[in-house]
C-alpha cells in the first residue's frame, strides 16, 4: 500500500506541474510577452542598420589596403634600386 501511495504522489506532482504550466501559459501576462517581442524587433532593426553600415566600411578599408600595398611596392622597388647602385 505504501508503494502505491508513493507512486500516486509522484504522478500527482507531475500532473500538478503540467496543469500549472498550462494554466500559466493560457492566463499568463501577455504584456510581458509583447514587450519582449517589441524589444526583439528593435534589436533586429538595429542589427540590420549595423550590417548596412558595415559594408561601406569594409569597402573603404579594402581601398585603403590597396593604396598602402601600391605604395609599399613602389618603396620596395626604390629601396632595392638604391641598394644596387650606391651613390
């Protein structure tokens, strides 16, 4: 009999937890969920704006790298020429 009541108690605890979860989901505070959805939408908008700003920066850095690389090639050529023909 004791084993049966222990099993019943476990089953009762699981059923009461499931009922509490369903009741909380059905009658829970909708304002909190709407607020979280609004915050999530705002964060998505900010992320899209950040991505839009990132592309021009990436292109500018690529252009600057190309300019620095060209200058480096010219300096290397001049330096090698000076090493071969000392004045």
